[in-house]
């Protein structure tokens, strides 16, 4: 299902888009989809950082990646 979103732009801008053969409806759709995807990624990253900080406050300093890898390698030998 889809809905209609109206956007008011300067007349000159619309004329230039048409002159250049730009499918502005598709460009706007693509932009909005990318905007939503970026915002979802930003929110997920923000949540991951919050979880990391909560873990850090409960457990103490989290180990750096290199140290964890070293421990894992040493455990195999």
C-alpha cells in the first residue's frame, strides 16, 4: 500500500528537473528510503553503545579486541 506525499518546490526547480529529465518522484522516493535506513542504523548504533556502556559499568572495563583474540589463541595451545 502506498500514500501520496506532496512537496512544494520553486517553479524554477521543477522546470530544471524536467529539463534535465530527472524522475523527481523516483528520486524523492529513493532519498526517503535511504533516509529511513540511515536513521535506523543510527538508532541501532546508539542502542548498541548504550548496551556497551551498561555492560562496562556492571563488568568494569571491557577487554580490547586484541586481548580477547590473544586469550582465545592461547587457550587453544
